[in-house]
């Protein structure tokens, strides 16, 4: 069954709004703290529009839009996670944005991802399993939590 044309149009409209956030956030990741960026993207209200409450659509669109517009791969995960975090909050769910690090060998690798109910939604579990969470944010919080479950 083909998707209804209005649903495709609505997905494009959501993707366009996400693209605007990606453009702004690409500038922000260069000199603004993660805490300030998280507070900046948190929406003031949730949506009542049904198609914007589809969690899988939000995650997929945030990944596609961010990948298409990213010019700095080292910040891709943070920008993608911030966009997904914003629109998941708008959808009425309570995501948690996490920032963590791991040290494979002598290198230090950082990563950002979003979880719902303790499970990653912007990455597969294997990609974040070795990470030590250093910052975690929940909607409406005044700052990062301790990062520990």
C-alpha cells in the first residue's frame, strides 16, 4: 500500500524543520556548552499532531536529515541526538540525552545518543555498550543528571 500523499508532505515539513535545527546546531556545537544546547532545543510544549508523535519516524528523520547536512562528522552524533531529543519531547515522551566516552586503546572517543526507557533509540545497543556516561539530560531538568542509572 502506498503512503498517502499528505503523510509524505507532512514528513517533508517535519524534515525541513529538523534541517533548520541542524543548521543552527552545527554552529552551536563549536562554542556552546552541551548543557546550554540541551536547554536551547527543549520545546516549550508537546504536539497534538498524530504523525509528529511517531517515535520511529522522528528517529529516522533525525538520522537522515543530520547525515545529509553534516559537514563535521565528529559532531554528527551530538547534533543528531539534540534534534531527536527535541522532537521526541514534542511527541510527548521523556527521552534522555546521554554523552559518554570510552578509551579503546590509547584514544579517547566521545559519543552522544538518546535513550527511551533505558534503551538507545538513535544508536544500536552495541554502539553505546562500552561508553561511560558522563552527562545525561532529561526534559525539564535544570542541568545534567549524574549520568548514572
